[in-house]
């Protein structure tokens, strides 16, 4: 009977409605947490960049790095709660200064000249859940963002690439004085050398110039 089948479908729809609403509530809560997580990560990025930009190898640079980190932290929000450096509640920002070994961050400021990196961690605690998670007994959650930024400067590598430039390829000046050299990408060539303000030859052009000096080139 069409009327009976219609009643059965209506009953099934009513039974499924709470389940569908539950999934929708979970999706809303999850979406809010993702936004808060992105806010925490953005704040951590900004704080780490501010701290690293002030590092200059001096003790004063360490103090400026912490001051810059605190200033930038206060300009960020996670869920409308201001980020505060070394706070104990709300949105907490932590900053560590130290060294970068090439694959990991090592905190420590004993030698200011060796401090070349900043690590920032931003954590927002007790984010209230609104719809779906409370049904499972989860009423608050937390998000954390972390970033490591290098201040630049000299570094170390295990296998340096040797580079030799024949004297006949240098400008007619006192050695390298007054010669500005740049790397210049050119098609499939990786790089080339050139004088600033002049034509910028490709690596192929430079290779030909070196060979004209009676030297051989090796491509690896």
C-alpha cells in the first residue's frame, strides 16, 4: 500500500534525524577546532620570526629577541584570547633560543654568538566544545602550534662543493675588488656568474669562457 510505505519512510527519517544532527554537530565542533589550530600555528610562526629576526650574536640581541617575541605575541589571538608570552592561563606562548644542528633544534643561550634559531610554541587550553563533543563527555580541548625559524648567518655542511674560477675569467681589477658576482638561472642551466649591471651570461656561456682559458670542465 503506497500510504503504508510513505508512513514507514517518515518513521525511518525521524529515527535517523538524531544521528544526522549528531554528525553535523561533530563536524561543527571539528571545524571550530581546526580554525583555532590554524590560529595557534600562525601565532607561533609570527612569534618565532620576530625572535629570530633580532638575533645578532650578542647578549643584547637575545634580550631584543624575547622583547620582539612578546610584542608580536600580544598582537595575535587564538579564539579571541590574546597570546601572552610565558603566561600560565589562556593562550600561552613559549619561546626558546638556541642552535640548529642541521636536523634539530638545541636550546641554549650560554654562547650568544652560537644562538641562531628561535623555537616558538603557542598553546590554547580549555577551548569549549559546543555541540557534538559534549555528548561524548568532551567539554574542552586544546590546540598547539610550533615553529622553528633560523636567523641566518654562517652554517656548516659535511660535504662542501668546491668552486674554482680561473684568473682570466675575472674582471681586470685588483683581484675580486669591485667585482660583484651573482647566481643567474638560465633555462636548463643551474646557475651562472656575471657582473652586476652588465649582461648576465648563463652557465653555458661561462663554461665556454673557462674552456677558452685552456681549462676543462666536468659536469656531474
